C-alpha cells in the first residue's frame, strides 16, 4: 500500500546504512512503473524469460534467506570473503550516469579518495550527475525530463519507481537499448552478480516483453509499525489480541499532562496499518479477473474509522508537523510510529532504546490480518541507445561489479571503502566507518546504490541480538505477506495521475480523522472522486493487460 511518509527516511536509511546492505528507496514502498504498455506488451511480457536466478557463492549466513524475500543475516562480518569479479570491468573510457541522493552531497571526485579508488577498481572513471532529492519527488523528475528533452543522455540513467515518469514504454523504445538478449534466461549468467538478483526485482524492468534495464534490488518488506518496548511495559508489553485490546492499552498509557502520547500524527500511515489488521489487500485485490483497490474495501474504511476513534481519544501527538519522532520515541513520549522496513533496519544501528516491529494482528476474532510486500526494487538503470552496442557488455560488467553481494571483497569495499582510510575492524571483526568514511563513503555510496546494488542482507555491527530479532520478524511478516496483483503491469493513468489522485484522497482522509469533514464524505464524495479521476481508468488498464497475459 502506498506511503505518504514524506520525510524520506526509507531513502536515507536504505542507501546510507553503516554495515547494512540494503538497496535504495524505502518509505515510498516502490510503486514501480515497470511492466507492459498494452495488450500486445502483456502477451510478450508473459512469454519473456526473466534472468535466471543463481544465488551468489558467498560465506554462508548465520541465518539463511530465500528467493522469496527473506533476507540472509550475518551476526558478525564474515571473515573469508570471496572475489566475485574476476577482472577489472571497465575499458578505460569514462562512464556517465544520472542518479539521485537524499543525504549530504558527496565530496567532489578530486577530493574524494573513495570515489577515486572506485574508479581504479572499475577501470573507468564513473562520472555521476547526482540529483539531491531532499526537495521532493519533482526534483529528480525535473532533471530527468530536462535531460531527455536536451537529447544529451548519459550512458546510464536511473528510472525511479515512484516519481511520476510518463510514457515510459515509448521512451524506452526510442532512447534506450533493449537488454533482453544480454540478460534473459541463462544469458545473465555471464554476469554472476546480476544473476544473484531475484526475479521479483527484475519484473520492474520489463516493458512490452523486453528487459530494459538493470534491476536495482531492494528489501521486499514495506512499511512496519515500530514500537518502543519500554513504553508498553506497564500494560504487559508489545502484544495485542485485537484492535480493542490495542485501544484499551493505548488509552491506559496516554498522559497528556506529561505530553506522553501513543501515536505520531501521520494519520494516513496509521490507517494503512489499521487496515492490515482487518486484512486489507496490497493496493489491489484480484477476484475472478476483476480488480478492487484497497481504497474501495471495507477493510480500508474500517482503518479510517479506527483512526478517527483514536483521534477522538487524543492518542495522536497533537502537532502533525512533529520533526522529532525518533527522539520522542526514545524519550518514551511516543509509543508507535510507522516506518519503511529498510529505514527501520538502518536506524536499528543507532537505536539506544528497544525497538520492536508490531506484526499485524487480527482486528477481531475470526479475521485474518495481512502484510503488504513492496516491489523488492528501487527501479532500474537503462543504457542510452547512443552507446555503441560494442560497449554494452562493458557497462553490464561495471554494473555487475556494483551489484557485488555481501560476503564479497567488492562489497566490503563498496560499502566501507579502504581499511585504515575509511574503516577499521573491531576486536570481533565488525567493520566500523571512521570520520573520513562517513564523509566520503556514505555520501558517495548512496548515489551509487540508487542505480546499482546487491540484494539486501541483514548485518548490524555489534548488534547480533537485534539482527537475529529482525530476521525472526521478517519470517513472521512473510507468513501473512501479500503481493500486489498489478506488479509487473503498466498503467498510463497510474503513471500520469496515480500519485496526485492518491495524495488528494489522503488529504481528504486526513481531514476526516482531524474532524474537519464528516466520515460519511469518504463514501459519498472522496472515493467517487478518486474513481472518476483515476481509479476506474487504472482498473480498466490493469485488467486488460493482465487478461491479455493469461
């Protein structure tokens, strides 16, 4: 289910984690543009052979992962690293790329020892145009569109999953190389680190039966409810038997005189969680070839009703613009907040308070809760059609290096730079970035991770118990995890209007919870408006392409 968590903690956390291998953007639980552009495209996409999946041969994790999205976990940094790239991949010529970041700008290449060393190891100078997206989604979109309009495209262009790019299939056909012959089926085995990317990530790079880019893998888990365990100890801990049980315990802990509230004031994010307690679908539900959006379900409406009830009981923090959520959580003044899962992983490196994910539970006896998977990808990186075909394999080899898995020598460098210069080893063998590493590696690596990365791996330096707990939580989430049935299909209406119309609905829902408009307006005005402006058109487009692929 889409998020409106506008602070972009998922993006920051995903690419900026110390010692945590993650893959790109998070709080926006990837609403990818990837898949098909019409009925013919759907048929072709259905027949396409996705890249073969061949797990990387790296040191065995302490806790195993799987191809369905369970992340492997290491309790200590592995000692016997493998070499995943046999030869220097570059050809001596510069490689240009358009990418994004959500953190402090990286030092320029001539003042950045990490970037310079990366160029040496690649065998080509990586010239990145880095767009800082902290100003909002439109910043990268504007730069992307201006670059396309100008005609001077870089060698590599990152296609983000959720920033409203329009007419993507036609753009790819006109401006970028079809990579199907290089990556489909067993062909990908020439690039072992790319073959290590699971198929659910590759689906986001498929349009009209062709593979148009290098999938940028990302943790498959979406938003989660994060609690401070100490906050809930007076009522028996973070355990709830029903929505009513949750409500009763929350009311007991509320103390407005001490400014102690239970929920951050991100109403829409909470509604999404409450709806999961009732079994809401992951964006769309398919039944007999017909699609129903989560917005149209009784489960989502029940989430709104429960959020309104929580607001009337003063459970939400009174300031909707609270900028210190984690500080309030740590101080015991907030009990729960909603966060992207990769953002939670990143922050777990820094938490000095006992954070726990609340796995969705049944709102009432007899109900089955649900959990919404993300796309497992933060978009894909396409190769400019102006690049000579003779150079495509070189660029794929460079992307193969940038996708090196955790447990490889290449990933140790990519994540942590040079030992002694950027990081040190603790007595237990854990890898710890120093001041120079934080200044150079973290900032530069985030821009790289947006257009090329490895599948997510759990590793929190010095916190093996937390790592073990997170892995166990993933197992529980996957028991009730649901996919969006429109994954891998393209809707022009979604690309053109999906984000804006959803935002309009979310604004109205916020007004309902805040008491500015009546609850009844959701069914009489808000939902019909969403259907008329985008919902019904998206439904028709998705149903048509899904039916054609059968």
